[in-house]
């Protein structure tokens, strides 16, 4: 899969991402440590040439937890509180798709969420695929 270099926004299903095999086994003691690591990693990704025109909106299920700064450059995180993170992600992605010039991607490995997003014309990318592309951008910059 190839992502365009056009200005894009990636709406990331935070809990799904950290519980996927992508972040699992990273030596994190808690989901909160893993969430903080995801935000740090995305901040690094946002500084690469490949993702310099991208912003990242990460939504975590549940109430606020201490994961460090919620705004890190072009990375913005939020918690769903009593709402569904899936609903928030779909709402944000649909709004941005219809009201901006940005290319919008929903990053999740949740099959039901992917189906609903695609029915609404929202582009999706599975967490492992996104991780591979983003990590490749980081690796290319470190050479």
C-alpha cells in the first residue's frame, strides 16, 4: 500500500492500535505506558518527510488517563469518556472527509469499524499496515 504525500489526517483507534500485535510485547507494564509510547512514536513519525503534511488524531476508549501531553505537535489525543471511541472516530473522519481538503484515513484493525467506515466512503488502513509504512519512514530518515 502506498500513501500519498498530500495533506492528510489519520484518525487512529488508539486502544485498538496498542492492543494489536503492533505494540504488544513491547515491554510495557500498562496500557497507559503503551499509549504514551504510541503518542511519542507518532510525534516522531510526524517529523519525517513522508508524513510532514499529516496530522494525527488519536482517540482512546474511556476516561482520561495519564499518558503525557495530549498535544504533541501535529499529534492530538483525546479520551472518549462515556462515549464510544468508534463513534467519535467515525464522526471526526466523516466530518473531515466532507468539510476539508485533507485526505482522511481511519487507522484501525477493528473489522466492524472498518466496514462502517468504508460504507461511509472513509478510507481505512489496518494498524499493522500503517505501522509498517510509518516505521519505514522513520527508518529511512535515520539512515
